């Protein structure tokens, strides 16, 4: 049983990725974009998937959404393998899991009005019985995502809206089929900083009010801290999960060297803290190619804790380091978490602390 499977769950998982891998055939040879990961999300839970570009976050999300079939492993929804479902069951799954893409400029059809964008799935899937009901529902959904007065947005086209407004429309469209899980793939990364927090606050309110589960993908641990404080965070590096646990523990007391490096990359607004903040000095700033990975731990070419003969020997497995917190690191599993001057310490308080 993996370390993730040992984590306590309040209820049966809504969706589970068990030993899932995704291998792409390329001219350079097979590329293992996602390598044997285990994830699960329950109803109303938030799981943040964090990592640099190219870490495999979006590939994992596409498999969770049923948009890509894994090369190996199993994606289960409600306890059933989605790729063994009958057509009707798979249709129910796809309606229950909705995807909010990163780019609000590309995810909306530029030739459709906002009314057409929102009412199309309502009418196609029989959520409403008439066009009048569809318009009324569209107004209700736009109001839920803080686009008011909602009626004024219905005749507009996407190019007439700001980036933040477009992303709110994309969220409203995702809500049309009353989903149980929303996959938000870097859904705020292309928005201005000034409106990013308001969109995150809106998503948080929907999470709380509607009880929707979230797979929230981001490269920014500060965003994960803000949105997923009450949930869990999985840190990915080159296709593998290298650390997993409750978000407060991941943010305030990271155990894996890669997670600590991501924490160090978060800008610190307090100049006094900046002067005393410890830095994880990486051996290299270059991310290795998936087509030519070294033996052993994939992070060892950059890891400040690298030990010859240990880290380059075999791939580390995800093991529990602290209660509820797991990491895939030979050195940390053997020695525990090193004392680093100025390293983040656990603090009381929520995401605004």
C-alpha cells in the first residue's frame, strides 16, 4: 500500500488515480510524462497539484478528466474504472467532472455570445426544458460567478470581456451540469495580479457553497496556500509525486528538497524576513530532459543533499516522514528533515498568515 493510500479519508474518494502512468512515443524515444502516481479526491475536498512547467501536472489532470487514457494504472470514479464504463456511465462521469482551462482567451468560442456559451450545454443535456429556462439559468450561473448585472453579459462576445471576466464565464459554463469535481488547470496564471485574488475567492466560495471537489493545478505554492489551505497538496517533479500531505504542513514545514526550493522561490513582502530567510542552494538550475533522465532520483542532479551511490542508485518511493506527510527522498527517509537556518516554520493561522 502506498503512503498516499494510508492517508485518512473522511469518506470514499470521488475520483482515484491508482498507479497511473502516461508514456508518449516520440522521435527521441518513449517519454514517461507521468510515472506511477496515486491520487484521490473526495467530495468537497481540495487537492492542489504543484510543480514547475513540464512536471506532468496537466497530463495527470487530463487523465483524471477522461480526456486521455493512461498507459498503465487505473482512473476510478465512484469506485468504477472509467475506461471499463459503458457509454451511458462514461457520459455521467464526463458531466460530473468539468475542466477549467488555463487560457480564458482560447477556451471560449469567439463566435458565440456568452448566452450561447452558457445555454448550449443546458439545452444539449436536458438540464432545462426550454430556451427561456436556459436563459434564466444562465443569469443565475453568471450571478454565482460575480458577473452582475448578469443580463448585460448575455449578448456580449468573449472579445468584449476582460481576462478575468472570461475566466468567470468559463467557470459558469463548468457549473452548468452541476459537477461533483472541477479541475482548474492554472486557472488564474494568465490573469492580472489585481484580479487573481478575486477569482480565487470566487472559486473558494463556490467550493464551500456547492460542495464541489477541486483538483487545483498551479506552479505557485503561494496560490496553493491561499486556495487549498484546508485541503492537501501533492508536489510533482518530472512526472512523479515527490511530496504529499496537508497543505499547511507542505507550506510551513516542507520535507523534500524540491518543495523547499519551491518555497524559497516565493517572494517575501517583508524585507526583514527576506534578509533572514534561508535559501535552498540547488546544484543546478536546469531541469533534466524527460528523454534522458539519470538513474535513481530524478531530482538528484539539482539536489543540494545529493549523496553519491545513494541518490543515483534507485528511484525513491513515497514514504511517510511525518504524520500524514510523505516524501520521496532517500536522504530524508534515512536521516529525517535537516535543520536549515531560516527554513519555514509551522505557523498558526490560515492562508493569510
